[in-house]
């Protein structure tokens, strides 16, 4: 069985994983939701105007490969641009509802093994060529083709492939697997039931459809710089990693949208730089703000939307080697950590505490897990002694681009230090983190602070990414847990899937595979007068931040 | 390295010899860069492919990038390409020549702006200071240049962003639009980063020039003569002393050019300016050897040219120093 | 860095001594006092900061510079037990300044010492012997000067992992060629002086000429530049920390304090202000001390 993670592979997947790669919502169990921010009454829609959207360097502010889906390793981080230029087949709406966009619907048949997607009729790309099932098929072939293989982006669909064995996962789909069944319908035949297929499409390359004529005409390099899609905007200019200017697409299917005439996406060197730009009136929107000190101030000057989180931070323990091959050492970690005071002191109680991989913004949310080992310093001290944790130094790693992750590791070190555990912190750059996970066949690393979970736990950097036996970035190798997680993604009905996730969470707690701490979610800030889903009203995050449907965003500073 | 075959005047001989030396130095820099970058442990392919790559994929990419070959083979390939004017391909598949053409102009414009403004201000202040040593202007110039010499550019940049960008709103906080738009855009976007780069330069220039001017005004005979002839002090200072001191200043400017890439790297990153300095930092952290080589080569050429100029000026200014004294 | 790089120091005579022509006794006395002030005040500041960084931790028990109490995070200056407050994870600011200052001083001292020793030997050898040895050594120095040392520093730290010793190594690449150039340039001048020529012609062995005439004569210049260089090294060390390639966290360093403080500059400017003030004061003091020394020795 392959790892069914649908988040874009490659560099960004890991970066994304530090914060989240899933989304929010579905309205399952509301739970203890944090405040949604300070957005009050929003002005009525108004057409026209231009805005500048700031993108943080190290994540969405980097696009070194341009925007050709099968070659863009960092596409996961750059969904703002994809939704603007390509639109999407489906949008993820409020409460996790799948909304029609360029596709109008889908249906499952054959025991959830066949998926048929119906496309919108009469749509044209911005170059005037028709958007139809043939165009989608052409794009999907590229998404499974040699370019995608080179970039490591071939979607992990469970379909028949042109190769078998280990090569299958990066091979093109077999002719029988994907079929154009009408001018506006396309059908995917899966080899195993996957009721979460459409959910898993989000944040993957098949969601974004480019104009086949433009791809053929421009060639891959030029197309990446000047992509042609059927989305609400078209590219005016594009300097990689720096500035992208898009303007209203006059051929957009959903007239009179988009509201805005022009959007300038600018890379800013971090939260502070972006915030300073907004204070100086040089930007109207910034997403993914996570620096607590700035969050404390931002609400006084700007609209601030706090999304309900979907991806809890967990402490990965490597069960493949000492000291955490010892169950007592793992239990000691559970008992040694009291996260509530950390959350209060460091993060101002912005995020909810959790004991599982589900978040308040996602499906199957269940923050409490029966039998979860809570804070117990006396027990921790005893276990630390018994397992010899006091005689060793634990290396606790995380990625260096996330201030939240770094603060969390610092805080944990402070707490554990008092109980006699010695911790060495390693803040890795992305490739260093990859090396650390891989070194010595995955046996060198000891503990990592990462996120596990997603708005749908089977999608993105979900629970499987961190807990499945054969996932390269998992420290757990337990066939029973694998079984539970695979069963959980088969049905289409969420209510049938949740019990499996509950069981999995209980099982993880029982074996002390890794404690969960809190569900982080960054905030989106915007100036008064900006209105749009994901900016002023909740929208599930697809990768860290929601993919904003820019056609719906307007700027009405006068409020009339 | 004999250049006896070179005909012509001694000055031309000297230039010829220094040019040969410069080429050798440039070659040494490229070799050293390649050697250092290759000797250090890295995991380029794994880093590029990201989380989900299999060992087979990594090996394949290593082969494609030629990383499985020994270092001298790769260096030789690179060097042969260089002789054909081709600087190779970045890890992301772009031509290095193209990347340099894209990012270098922004940095060069920024550096030129910083250089010109700091030179003009330094000359003005130094002349004012030298007119009356130990006067108010002199004290001010000494204090300001001491501050400029001692302020870390990264800290200085943070403060001027807050004051002139956020508080006063005179300039943009981030300079993404550098390299696009017209003159107005350039001065709006470039002023703060250029000031961050230029403050230290200004301090050095002002110090050097002020010292040189004061020394000349007090020690040199021709100045005394000019004074005796009844020339106005201003005229003596500007027409005679300043003209002579300019040689020293040019020498200092030349010597500092190469070191500017380091400053540009930090300042461009701070301001999100799309220049080559920022690319340099990215390439180092991605272990993109061809890209690093390309950037290093450009700045090595600038440094060597600056040094060459400085050396020649030395020779002109101070006849006691003999070059390539193979006879002794 | 936009710094007085290479051998500009040869050409950076801070303020040349002003010959006192036709001045009154009172003015002479004032000048003497002023010269003493210019020497002793910066020296006093340097000594004070050295004492603060190296002796203070021996006398008083400072809070840990790496481990803080997360529940006492973001305390303002003058809080009980935390004179300069705590940072965002509760680590004492003063301790970080003190221990970060130790790193700065250690790196500056080591890099300057290596520069003077290695660069001095290369420069004097090249300058004194001349000929093909000079040609070869000069080319090596040229290569090192033309090589953007920041690239090397970053590459080393990227490949081998950040550490204090790697920072010293990397920054020595800045120092050695600069000191080498200065030593060579000065040696060239000294070598042509009449008494040195006389000693050489009278058959004194080369090493004795170097030891008795060359080294003592170039040392003042090299050492007073060394102080300028030390100030510069502190700025560069901070730059490496600032870029995340210097002293590895959680160890304290001024550059990384500035870098992390920058992330919330608009909300909490003091996290940048505190280390920046110390950085500027130290470098100014070192530079002024160097100037004062050069003025004295130059006048001799």
C-alpha cells in the first residue's frame, strides 16, 4: 500500500507540514473554538480597484519554478496564485463544503471505486480556447508525465499504472484508468475504494487546468512564467520570488466577477516586514501571520481573521531507535509536558489544546482522547529515571522557518529541563530536516516537533504522513495503526470514517506514540474595506492558509 | 610569469604584468570556490526533491546533475564551458548567464546609487571639515563617520525602515519593485537600501578624504606656495588639495568594491529587493554550485579590477614602491 | 559588509595629528588632555565591557543565557531579577548580552590574532624577500581578497554546521589577507629605508634584519589596525549570526538577538535596541582606541 498523501510533494510539503497542510471546517463538532477575530460589519460589494497582497518569504513568497502545475514543487505554498490564474475544479467552501467551480459536480459509483467529474459547459481559457474534458485529460496526462516525475509530483492516485512494483507510484496512469466519457465528463477508475478522492484532490496538481494550446505554443519554461488558465485573472508580469501582477480576465465565466481590476502579489521578507508594509499603507492583505507579538498588535490596526485550526502540533518520537523504542521513555515525555501554561505565556492562549490529530476546523474533531496520559511530574520523574532519559541528551528538531515551532521547542526544553531531561535543539533548514529524517535509514533522529493532521486527516500532510509504517517521515511502525488509518479513508460518508479516526487516536495514546499539543492556525489580516472568503469570513485552509477565491474578493474602502 | 616579451613603455609593461596576474587570481578564485563548495557535505538532490523522493529518484537526480562525478571532472567541465562564455545551469534548470542578466542589474544600480551618493556627501563633508580642522564641521564629520564605521548595516537598516518607511512613510518598507518601472520608482524603492549600504561607505570615504586633505593643507609645499601666492583658502582646498586627494579616494573606492556583495546579500534580503545578493544567499543554502560560482566570479572580477586600479595608482603616487622586483 | 574592508586601514588615518604651530601653553595643555581623553575613555569603555562580559558572571549568578522560564516570557526591563527584561521565551536579556558579548570578544580576539600572526608572516616574507616568492604569496593574498569571504563563511557553516570555531575559521579568511597586505606594504616601505638597506648590505642575516628592524617598525601600524579589524570582526560575526550561520542557538549572540528581535520590531523594538546599542558602543570604542593609538605611534 502506498502512502496516500495528497499534498504536493517536494520541498514545500515539509514546510507546509510545520504549520499545516490541511484545511479547516466541515462543521463536525464545534468544540472550543478560538475567537474568529475582530471582523464586524462588512461593506457591500463594489467592482474595481487594485490591491497589493503580501506573501511571506520562506513559504508563499517563494515561487522559484513559476506556475506550471506538474513542475512546480512549491505549488502547495503558492495556491493564492493558482486560484487567481487557473481557478480550480472545485473550491473548498465554508464548513468544508465542496463547491463547484470549473467542475459542476462529481459522483461515486462501483463501491467508491469510480469517480465521474462533470465540467462546466461553455467556459474558455483566457486565450479563447475551449475548456472541456479533453483539456482536463491533456493536463492530467502532464500531471502524471515525465515532468511531474522529475519534480516528484505525480499524484498518488490508486489507479492502474503503466509500470508495476515500486516504479508504479511515479508512473503515468494506464489508458483504462482515466477516460473522457463525454465532452464535459471525465471518469477515474480506482483500484481500491476511496471515498475521500475529491477531498484529496485539493492542493494537488490535477486541480489546476492550463490551456493546452498555450502550453503547446509557449513551451514549458515560458508557460511557467506566463501561465494561461480559465481563472478570474491573467498574468501581467511575473518576477519569480518577488512580484506577480495579475489583472481581470475579461473572458471569465462567472461575470461580473472578478470584482478587482488588478492584484499585485509581493514577497515580503517575513511577518514583521509584511506588517510594517501594511502599517505604511503599502499592502492591503497579508496571510499566514503567526508571530504572537505582532498578532497582539495587529487587531488594533487591521481586520484580523483567525481560522479554526486543522493541523495539531505533535511531538514525533522515533520508535525505531533508543531512547524512544522504550515505551517508558515515551510515556515519560507525555507525563513531563504541561502545555497549557506554555500556550498561555507564549501564544497568549490563541490556540486550543488537543490530544489528537484532528482540529476544530476539520472533520472528525475530537480534542479529548480516552486514556491519554496527561501531565504528571511525579510519574514523569520516576519514568525518566527508569528509562535512563536523565543520562542522555535528547535531540529535539524542527524546521527553522516557523517561529511557532521554534518557540514550542524552546518551551518544551525549558519544561523538561526542570524534570532532569537534557535537550539539544536542532532548528533545521528544509534540506537539513530531510537529511535528519533520512540519516542512517531513519534511525538517527529522536524527536521532532511537526504538525500531523489536515482538514481531512487522509489528505495533505495528514495523520498518515507522520504515523504510517512506510511513510518516510514517520517514527511509528505499527501494522495495526496502518489498518485503522486505511479503513478510515474508504467510505464517502464522514460519519462512517470518524469512528476509525477515534480508534486511531486512542491507539496512538495507548502506545504513547507521540503527544499532541495544540492546534495552530495562522491569522489573515487585511485593511478595512477588504471583503472576501478566507479574509473576512472563515474558509477551510487547504495548505496552511485557505486558497482564496480571488474572484469573490472586493475592496470597498469608502464602505458605500 | 615572465612578461619580458611585452614591448612598450614601462607603464604598459606594468599593466600587462598586472593583467596576467589578475587572470591568475580570477582562476584561483573560481577554483577555490568550487573546491570549498564541493568539499562540504551536502545533500543537494535530497533537498531538491523534498520529502517524498525515493533513494532511486535521488540517485537519478544526482546523475542528471553530474553530482556523482569527482570534483575535478565537474570543475573541468565548468571551466571549459566558462571559456566558451557559458556559466552553466542552476539546480532549478535556468542558465546561470540568464540568472545573472536578470538579477545583476538591480544590484549594480543599487550599489551605484549607494556609491555615488556616499561619495558626493563624503566629499562635501570632508571639504567642510578640512577647511577648519577641529572646528564644528570637523567634529561633526569625525563623529558621524565614526558612527557609520561602527554601525552594523543590518541593524542600521532595521532602524531606518521603521523611521522612514513605517513612521514617516516616505519610502516603501520593501523594495520588490526595484528593476521595474522608471526613474521615480527607482529612487522611491532604492533609497532606503542604498542608504543602508552607503552609510558605512560614506564613513570610510569621509574619514580618508578628511585625513588626506588636512594632511595636505598642513604639510605639502605646493599648498604653501599656493597660499603664498595669495589664493583664497577655498580655492586652495578645492582646486589643489582636493584634486590630489581624489587619487587616494579612488583607491579606497576600488578596494572596497568586492566586499560590497556581502552587504548587498543581507540588505537585499532585508528589503526583498530582487538582486543578485539575495540570489547568492539562496544559492548557498541550496548548495547551487554553478550559481554561486557565477556570482563569485562577477564580484571577483570587480574586486580584481578595483585592486588593479589601486595598485597602478599606488605606483603612480609613491615611486618608492617598485613592482615585480625580480632583479633584487 | 559595507565595511572598511581590506587594506583601507593603511589609508584610513582617522585624524592625523594636528601639529601645534604657534599655540599658547593653555592650548597645548588642553590638547594634551584631549589626547589623553581620546585614548583612555575608549580604553575604559572596552575594559568595562570586557569586565562585564567575562568577570560579571563570575561575581554574580546570572540567569541562564539559554534556558529561561517560559512563564516569565517578555518581561520588560527593570523587572525583578531581570535588569534588561526577558525575551519572548523567557530568557534573560542581560545574560544574553553578557554571554553573547563573550562570543563577540573571543571571536574578535582570535580572528585578529590569527590575522596578525599568519597574515604578518606571509606579508613580511613576501615584502622582504620579494622576487618570485613575493609574486606567489601576493597572488595567494589576492585570491583570498578577491574571494568573497562571506560566501566561504556561509558555505562552511552551511556544510559543517554553525559553531564558534567555524565562525573563527571563516572570519579569518577576511583577516589573514588584509593583515598580509598591510604587513607587506609596510615592509616594502621599511625595506627601502636607509638603515635597513645598510644592515642588509653589511651582511646581517635576513631573519635578524626582520626581527630587529622590520617587525618592530610595522607592528604599531598592524596592531592599531588590529583594533579597527576587531571592531569590524564583531560586526561581521554579528552578520553571520544574523543570517543564522553563526553561533548556533540556543547559545546567545548579539547578531542572533538582533535577528530574532527584528521579527517583532514594530511591537517590541527593545529586542533590537538592546543588542544594537552594545554592538555600536563596543565597535565605536575599539575604533576610537585604535585611532588614538595610531595617532600616538604615528606621531612618534
